[in-house]
C-alpha cells in the first residue's frame, strides 16, 4: 500500500509538488497523468527515495523512504523514465548485480526467476551479450526484469511502454494486470492515455504539482461532464489543454 | 561488508569486458599498448637507475641527493593524489549516473561510501602507481634492498593512496553540502581555486628564487635540502612513507614499523571520519547537486552575445558548430576544474623559468639541452591536451553525432571546424 500525506517539494522558489495526499491500496493499479512539467517525475523520485520531500510524508508498505530507506526500498520495484544501464555488462551480469543489491541468495530462487523473466521478455538468447548491443525495446524489457527480480510488493513505473513494440507493450500490460491480481500495488505515471484507460482502476490528473481530479474513469467523466468514453478528451478538458490542441 | 564489493562489481566487469573486447578486436593493438606500457616502465626504471647510481658514486652527498629526490617525489605524489582525488570524487560521488540506479535500491549509505571511495582511489591513483613502481624499483635495485623493502612497498602505498582520497572526498562532500542547491555546480570552480591558492602558498613558502645555482653541486644540494626540509614535516603522510622506506633501504636505522603503523592508523581514521560525514550529509549533498541544474556563465545572455559576435565572420555552418562546441564545452562543469588546474600548471611552469637562471649552466651543451628539453615538454603538453580535449571532441560525439551526420554538413567541414576550435586555444 502507498500513502502520501501532504507531500510537497520545492526547487528553490519553484513549487513542483503541493500538498499531495493520496492512498493506493494493495493490488491496485493507479495511474498518474499530467502534462509535461506537472510534477509526475518529482513525485515518483520522492517515492523511490531519490529526492527528499520538502514537506509531508510518504509510506510504502508502512515504511518511510526518508526515515527507513533500506526497508522501504527493499519492497519497491522502480522503473525510471530514463534508466541507467551499464553498457559494457551483459544482461545476465546486470541482473546478477541487481540481485546483489537486494542481497538475494541462490536459495531465494532469483536465478530461476531471472531465467523466467528473461524468457518471458524474449531476452534469454541475448543474456550473454553486452547491453550496448541491445535495442531500445530490449533495454526497457531488461529494466522491467531488473525491477521485478526481487518480487517487490510495490512497483513504481515512470512511462512503462516507451520504446516497446506492440507485442512488448501488450506483454507488459498483461504482466501488470497479473501482478496486481497477485497483490502487487502498481503506481504508474504515463502519457500514453490508452495504457491508463486499460490498466488503471483509478486515475489522478496532476497539474502544476496538484491533483486536480482523482477517481475511476467513470468518476472523472462525471466530474468533467463529458460523455465521450475515451480518456483523451477528458484529460484535455480537465487540464485546460482542449483549446490549445490544434495549431 | 560484502555489499560494497558488489557495488564496484559493474566497474570491474566493465573493465574486464573492455579488455577482452579490445583483445578480440585487434590483438596487435592490444599487444602494442601492453608493450608501450612495459616500455615506459623500462625507460623510467633505467633513467632513475642511472641517475641514482651516478649520484651514489659521489659518496654521502650523493646519497643525500638520492634521498632528497625520494622525499620530493613522495611529496609530489601526495599533492598530485590530493588534486586528482578531488576531481575524481566529484565524478564518482556526484556526477555518476549509476547513482540513480544504486540509490533507489536497498543499499546502505556506508556501503555506497566504501564503494565510491575505492573507485575514487583507483581512478586517481593508478597513474601515480604506474610511475611510482619503476621509480621505487630503481631505488631497491641501486641500494640492493632486501625482500622486506619490496614487501613494505604495498604495505606503505595502500594507506598512502587511501589518505588523500578520504580527505578529498570529505572536502568535496562538505563543500557541496555548504552550497545552496542551485549553486552546487560552483564546486567545480571553487575546489580548483582552493588548490591553486594552496600551490601558490607552497611555492611562496619554498621561495625557489632564493636557491642558488642549480647547476653546481652545492646549489643542487641546497635546493634539495629545501625540499627535504619541507617534506620532513612530521604530519605529512609522504614523510611517513619516506621514513619507512629509507629504513628498509638500509640507510637509516629508523623505525619502519612505527611509520607504517602511523600510515595505517591515519588511513583508517580518515576513512572512518569520511564514513561518518558521508552518513550525515552525502545523500542530501547528492540530492542537492541533482537540483543544481543552472549553468555557470555560459548560460548568460552576455556569453551568448559574445560568442555570436566573435564568430560572426565565420560561414553560417562553421559558426553554428563553433558556438555549439564552445557552449557544450563550458557547460560541462568538470572542464572548468581542468582549465583552472591547467592554468595553475602553466603559471608554475613559467614561474620556474623566470626564477631559475639557466644561463648559469656550466657549458653551452647544457644550456641548449635545457632549451631542447623545454621544446620537447611543450610538444608533450600539446599532445596531451589534444588527446584530452580535441581527440575526444571528435571521437566521442556518440548519440548526438546523428545531428551532424543528418545535416547538410560535409565531414570535411566538421573536421576542419574541430581542428580550428582546438588549435586556437592550444596555441595559447
């Protein structure tokens, strides 16, 4: 379960996130949408323990990443929008490194899990090749594998399907659905409205660091007083981007 | 304790995979590089062996010169390590992109500190070690040292490398933490400036211009004794290494065990203090550094206007390339540190020539030899700078190279632009 209480972040005089309070239940897939510079990545980086909030508190499964970083990060899987990979390592070496960071032993079965995930993501034949030879989509699949290796209870994803081909994107969507059914809490930030529409039980729309709308797709539709079944017109209306969309 | 080893594993594997890749790519190139390294070792060893032997043949005063040289070199090693560690620690503790990956995982900050410290030590010390090995080997050979001397070398050098690294990382962390978030990049200017001030005071303290004629034995002995006096400060780790080594060379009864112990205790203490400070401030300093995105000077309209004005006579394509090159160069914060340190070295170089009267050299041959060696040194520095700045500007265009290749710019135009933008600053 993810809990954010009055979360705020300032960069000097600029307020990136303002008094955000939110709860995501166990097994829920929550989607955070918002225009560029709305503060989505700042929220995600605070949850991943990479930056400290200026005010408020975060609890991941009851652990505060600012006060108990190791415990909070142990139950967290994080897929950043611009992931770092060691170019001169093979996929297998990279996963072994990640297993080491989570102190996974052979008895934890991480090798079998790694083999299963590599197989699932069609990377098993490439596991002994240097990452520098991987395509953009392969890199993204390797990052997802690394995030799931330690069986996290919470998964935080910043743009889940960037660079994935349609087959890979469908694979990830189905995987997220299954993981959530298994009790994993998934918090994703995306610009791909189709993903949010298909996966998320609740959606939060963020603008200038504040949630301006929160609820199921149906609730958001009511809030925006819009009949259209698609998320796009709803998003554009709520964020006030409707008028500017066509040049 | 095992975690920090895992944290440096990717770097070790990267090094191994690079080495294997380079061997597979071209065995001749690989063997060529290896031979070059061995050749360098051999030349350094032979040069010092010859010099030490010829001084030694002068009797006790020759021994004094040899040990003065040893003290001087160890002192230079120490300050070189300190400078180099400051620059490396900025990279390993604050610029490394993999910190985003590591710090989002359940790793303790102590382990991150140990791992980054080891990386900093390796990056900043390998070149000193590479040079020190044949240099100290020559001492061992000339003085017929026993096995204990060679065993003491790693025992003395491991803590000797750790101490400046721990001090440098401590300084860097504290300074970044003191700066306000948008100004953290100023650390790249402030640290080299502090170093430059340190070098200035060192030179003023030694007052080399008051040393007599360098080309006579008394003059040289006087010069060496100044250095010997300075490097004999009991708080300097280079002095502890010196004392432990000369005792083992059989020239001074001394207490090598005491000085080796001092080195290890100091290394342990600096690392423990560094760990404590890192635990308290590293994460905040790192997070603040990530927020300090402002560019220094090169982001100002004045700089943009100046570039525009200076490059106006150039054809439009070349002008666009030159402006882009200069802006990206000055926005890379680490280049500021390199430029400031380079300026300090050049100033020292000119200062040395202004204060030493080479016309007093005993014969015409020696006077010309100094000038000849000077030309060689200028050539060497130009090549080193070209490799460090100009070669990289062309060879590491990386992902951004598509902009050039997909635009209507001929490769010839691109290369000439790189040539001129590198040549003009090099001429200065």
